[in-house]
């Protein structure tokens, strides 16, 4: 022992795993502008769950376990319509397929972490937090502060969502049905969705999905939503692949 004090990250054997307060604060500051929108959207989802017939206990359990506003909003009409459980799960699964892509993008950054830690970090990750993290850390090389930055994004977002949702759940019974908060939820989704349309492929996917959702509106059990999501995803993938081949072809 020479008495020299090791860097806190080195004491844990891995710089990426070490807590870095400055990186945590940076992550919090980057995600701060999104917290109000997440809380407001969560409140709308909370009201929608109660208005769809869920009890306070059921709605609370759903938001804690699912933690996905889009999947919750997509499944609520199916639950209210008495759709088969398989259809409800299939709809939520398809709506959340994008998280497979998000996980694949985040995995190389934290492959050294224990499985349980990767699991719960993936569970509380969202669209915006993943996009903001990848903007800050586009390279997968190990770097001190990565994990703290991600936690600075994820934890406040999770708290904002849960607080907003529980406020919505407990206020749901006091909001008149004629206020049409379901439409407000759609507007909230649009406010988050639009900034994520980062290229032509994503725009094509959104446009096609929008058209299909209108044309397939009459399908039973709200299956039009499921069809629209699938067609939109396939469209975006095809457009992206086509553009990639053209770039390769032009050298």
C-alpha cells in the first residue's frame, strides 16, 4: 500500500459504473425541460385509466408495472371493450416494439453491468431519455460518467411520470367526461412524437401509419391501431433500407 487514494470509479473496478455527481446533474439538466410534459401526459393517462373503468388500485398497479403511456392508452379502449387478453397483450407488445431497438442501442454502453441492473434500467427507459442519452454519448466506448448521466435522465423522468399519473388517477373521478381528455392525451403524444421524426424514413412511417389508422378505424377491438403501427414500422424500415442501398450504389 502506498497510501495513494484511488479514483472512486477505479475503486469499483470500472469507470463506467462509478457514480459521477457532475454527470448525474448534467443528465438531470438535459432532461429537465421534458419533465413538465411527461408529468402532464402522465396525468392525462391517469385520468384516462380511471375513466376507462379501472379502479384506483388497478390503475396504480398498471402505471407502476407497465410504465408506458402509449401502451397504456392503446390498451385502455380494448380493456373497456372487453377484448380478449391476447389482443390486449399483442397490441401493447407491438406498440412497445420500439423499445427493442432502444435496448439494442443502449446495450453496448452497459453490457458490463449485472443482468438485474440492466433490466431495471431498461424498464424505466423511455423514448426521450434514450434519444437524449444517445445524443450525448453516440460512441459505445467505455467512458466515466455514462451511467450517472443516464440515471440523471431516467430517475427524474420516472418520478415526474408517476407523480403526474397518480395525480390523474386520484383526480379522475372529478373530471367531467365531456372534457374529452382522451383527445388531450393524443395531443400530448403528438408533442412528444413530432421531435422524434428525425429523418425521411421516420416521416414516411408516421404518415403511412396515420393514413392506415384512419382507413382501418372500423376494425373490431381497435385492431386498426395494431395494423397501423405494423404498416408504419415496415414502411419506415423499407424506406431506410432503400435509401441505404442507393447511397451504396452511388458510392
